[in-house]
C-alpha cells in the first residue's frame, strides 16, 4: 500500500491508524571503546532522557558520575538533543556498537495533497511516534502511566514503505509532556 492510500484509509478509519510525518533520518555506526565517548554520555545524562541496561538492572535517568558508572552497561539509549539519539550496545569485552540517529529535517506533516510521484521520489523518510508503557518497577515519579517515546522510521523500497529504525525520543508521564 502506498503512502497516499494509507492516509486515505487512516481518514476513513476515523484516525485510528498512526499519523505519519516526513523527515530524514541519518544513521551512522562505529565500533569503539566506551571510554572514547564516556565524557559525552555523562554530559548528555545531566539534562536529557536516557535509559541504561546494566548486567543486573535497568536504570532510567539515574545520575552518572564517571566512566565507572558505565562499566557494566550492556545497552543504552541517550537522547542528546531534539534531533539526535545515541544507541549503544555491547558487542564483546570492551567493544561497543555506537549508533547515532540524526533527524536532519524539520517535522512536517506529510501532506495528503502531495502527488504520489513527489512523495515516492522525495528524499524524505516517514515516521510515526509511539508511546510504550514501562514496567511498574521502571516508572519514575510514581506515575501510573509512564512511557518511553519512540519514532518508528520508514523508507521506501520498491514502492513499499518498510520500517528501518526506531529512534528513542525520551520519556513521558501522561501529563502533556
């Protein structure tokens, strides 16, 4: 199903399907030692949302004081700013796969009046936002409706839109955040 048909179906279904937006997600990955980016992660952690899976627990927005605080990290996602997310995953020993997601375009509602040709030949990806409820033990501020926020990104492949990335964009508590 192409993008225009999907949005027409969305309108017919009283908007029960997700709303897509146009954007352009750039992804870059490298394999590195954690000590090469630990200072950057500590700085990000002071003012932005993040989660870390350690060998023995999952932490959300807990204070990171030094590189030692990250030494038992298996996987993590840090929201660096409005457009940039860093995903880190332990490969082996002290080697980590570090992937940076950068949304380089302003968020524009994908316009139903755009011609099919313009959309299919554009440089844009499409995304929708989703909120994922957290387990009770991970909810912060004793909120009953705390969730993680993600963008699910799609790119066109042979006239079909296929999901290719999920980008962490922070946490919410259901109070208009």
